[in-house]
């Protein structure tokens, strides 16, 4: 699991960048003792990329404490103590680059993403605080905030739907994020520190337009409707039924009324034949407001 491991790349003095050697060191980054052992085994480094992490989505009122604690341990506590372990060596040499992998979820308000978004917002806060703390001593600290990325081949339909919500109408391929990280780590970014670089296909450029993009509509449904939809989405996602989960993000998904959904407790994909009827009932549930 990515959130429980770490890796470091070393380059010999005689080798070029193209001849770099990768040395993998396993560690449980959710465990403080393991982080200390990891830092000791790795030794001095010039570049630290805080990338390990994971996400759990769900309604706030039913969110499990164990999931909350585990996510904050991996996504927030681990980067903090990795920097605590490696930054002193960078300071002693007067050079170094730290890159935190944040997320658009740390800036956008996403239903069901309160806990995960908070972990990524914490990384953005770390970035600016560490830039103020360490940059006067030669260390640059920046963050990359990606949008949807094709990280799992079996979930391509889901990421297609998430990517459709961006200005570029697609998700990113991992190398597109890696290029930005490589740039920030390189001397080409020598005057950049404290920056949070959005690599999200323009998603955060549309703040205020799609606060409730779940199901492809604006925030017009009742609280009960949203809770039921979010519960169903979370269940399908955690079961790795990505195709079904993706339909919640489809622009063609039409919201049913809260009373109907409370009875059925399952999503219904409308077609042209009864879309008008569904929207009429949804408008009634939403006090006559427009449902798109």
C-alpha cells in the first residue's frame, strides 16, 4: 500500500541524471518509530517528495474514527516527521528541495471529502510554513495540487467522469504530474518556494461553479437526498465497482426526489423517455428551483 512505504533515489557522484540508481527502502510511514529507522537507513538526501497517502470518502456523521486517524497518520503526520528528520541535513548543507503532494481536494469543498480534503489542506499549510522556516537557510519547499489522475487501470471509467468536470475535460496521466514535480525539484525552479502549483486541468479555476458536482448538478437537492447518494457512491467506490460509481459523476445523471430515493436507496439512470418527469419531481423536492 503506497501510504505505508517510502523510497529514495540516490545518484553516485560519477553518474549523470540519466544514470541515477533507485534504492527502495520499505517503511510504515504511519508509525513514528518506523520513520526514524527509515531516515537513519536512507541518510542524507537532497530532494524529499511527500507523496505517500490514501483517501477515504464518506458522510461526516458516519465517518469511522479508525479511518480518520489512519488517514491523518499517513497523509499529515508522516510528511511532518519526514521533514523533521531530513530537513536538518539539508540545512547543514545549505541546499535542498521538499515537494509535498497536496490535492485539489484541499482547496475545493467536495461532499464526502471533509476528512481527506483536510489532510491535503494541511499539506498546503505545511508548504508555506516550511518555506518561511527553511528557505532562508537554502531549502525550497513547494507543493503540487493535482486533480483527477489515472492511477488505477480498473477505474478508468471513474476517472473519465471525474476528468470531465475539469476545464480540460479529462483526467491527467501520472507522467504529467511527475513532470511538474521534477521541475520543482530541479535548479530550473531555483526561485520558487512556498508555491502551491495546481495541476488539475483547470478544475480549481472553476471554483463556485460546481460546488455540488456529484451527479452533475448544482446544489439543489435536499440534505437527505445528498446523504443517500453519497452513501451509495462511497459503498460502490470502496467495493471497487468503479463503473457504477462513475455514473454518479455523469452529467446525464438526473436527481430523483428525496422521498423516492429514500424508498429505493439506489441510483436511477434516467433516459430521455422519463427525464422530464424525474426533473419535475426533483424540482418539487427542491422548492421549485431549477435542476440541471
